[in-house]
């Protein structure tokens, strides 16, 4: 896996496109009772767009008319991390190593504070390039609703800018993304109901590797009798499935697979049969 992520604090992100030329992303229906994602239009643009959650639990932010993207992530310890992506968000976009300056303010404050985002090359990045940046937010801002502006990033010989808003998630949050070493240990080590045969059946890979580029759509209103995620009770996606105890379970997103495998190992008695995870008859259609 390319990223070495610290513990990620799941957040609801609201992107605001701040300058002309930053926009043009595709519509999505990714909404959840647990995580609210929406966008505000750029000045003069009346069209509303929704933005998807990225592979690492951050939000996909388009740059330069969606020719490029970043995934914005708020990590443990009050750090802001940006992963650079191509027009296809499943593709990593290397950029020249550089130091970014972000201007960050609380949404209810007009005074911005500078945050330096340093290059953090990932495994596989070519010499002199990076596909990740990281910086620490000023004290007191990590738990606030924030407005973030990055006025300049050099990509493919162009100087581009982008902005977004970050809003802390409610207490009823989605599971946290598991960091690299912990993730490998979680998936490659059998225990409880998670067997060595399951490790092999799942391809001896982690969920974030298998589902790289997967876009979650957290639908809180599954139709009665339809499969739901064992972790969130939102509509399950058959494209996000994992084998545990020789049986196939469906989930809404990769972090939920992390949580379910952990439960299968640490509390196997809590794991029910796959067909038990369905929306009740009283669920809203």
C-alpha cells in the first residue's frame, strides 16, 4: 500500500469551490445518516454538486476543472494531510516536491492562520516528487468547522489553487481507517472467526488494497429486506464484500471491513450470519 497513514479521525467534509476554474466534478449520491457530505457552489455558479469520500476516509476535492484532485484528510493529532490524485481519483498524481502554504480559519472567524504543508513522499514516488503533504493545524482549530485555502500548488507546470471546508463529524461516526502496519497485521493474522482460509480466500490483501478507488455511497434508507452493512446499518454494496468464517459479508465502505474483521477476531460471538444483516420491514424505502 502506498500510504503510511496515522490514525484517521473520521470527519464530515464540505467542499467549497473558491475560484473560477475549480469545479466540474461529477455528481454523486453519497449521503449518510452518519456522515453528511455536500458542497457549496463557486461564486456565480448555481449548480450544486456532491463530493465522494476517498479511499482513506477523506474527501475528494477537484482542482482545475477536475483535471486533478486531492484527498483531504484530518488525522490524529490535529494534522491535515493532502494526497494528490489524477483526473481519475483512483490514480496517484506525483507532483514536484514543494512546500505548500494553507490559510486556515474557523468558519466563524475572519482571521486566517498559516499552516505549512510539507512534502511527504510515499513509497513509489519518483525522486524529487511527492504525492502527499502534511502539516499540523494550530491549537484549538482541529475540532472546529474550518475554511481551508491553498492558494498555490504546482502540478504539471501549472500553478493552481483550491479550497474546501472541513466540518467535525457527529459523535455517531464511521469507523476509523486502520493505519498501515496495524492493517496488515489485522488482515494477515487469523484469529477468532477469521481463519487462515479466509486470509487466502480474500487474496492475502488488505481491504484498502483490494478496494483502492472504491467510492462509498452511504445510503441510510435501504429498502426492506435488502442487505445492510454489519457496522453502520446503511445499504451494503456487493462490490465491497469480505469473507469471514468462510462466508461472504457485504459492507458500505472499506473502514467497515476493518472494524468487522477486528470484531470477528476479538469478539467472535457478536458476529451473525450474513443473511441476518438485512434492513427490517420498517425501514424506509
